[in-house]
């Protein structure tokens, strides 16, 4: 399975924030095909006396049309969320996107409304250094 160009950068950023990478990739149940979310991670939350689990689908948005890639990424995210709910309903699915894509596309009012309606959780990351600039749930 091919990894996104920012896969390792996002993985390193998660580790720097205290996440333990539990899956790379996180395989999902499908009858004859292999299907996987890019990264599975877990973080111990002392205040809650337990752990938080996430799954992260990394997207680079490297083509000329951000909106085309957004359509593809959202369809993939929605299908993964459906499958994840059956396998690990306690794991939150995030779509990891570059900071410039967030600023250029995701701040559009109609896109914001769409993200809220479908409860798309985002990780916004810097493409030059392993840092997560924002978590949007």
C-alpha cells in the first residue's frame, strides 16, 4: 500500500505530541480486499484514567484541484468511518491535511458548514516540520 508523501511527517508529529503509534497502517475489515487507514494511535489520558484512540487518514492535496481531492478524501473518510464504527467504535477518525490546504479551502463558508454537518475531524499539520498546528473536532 502506497503511503502519502506526508505520512512520516504526520506520524512524527503525533509522536512528538505524546501519541503512541499502534498501527501503521490500521487495517479494516473488508471481504477480499485489503483496506487500511494510514495511522492508528493511542494516548494515555491521566485525567480520564484511560486512553484515547484515533485513526488518521493523511492527505497531501498535491494536485492542481483541491476541491477534487477534497471530494475523494471525504468519500474515503466517510467509508472508513463507517467500517471503523463496526470494528473499533471507540476510535476517532481524523483527516490530516496540510495547513495551506486548510487556509485555502477549508475556511470557505460552504466547506466549513459541510465539515460541521458531517462532523469531520481534522488534523492540520505543517508540511515543513513535524508539527500539528491545529486539531478540529
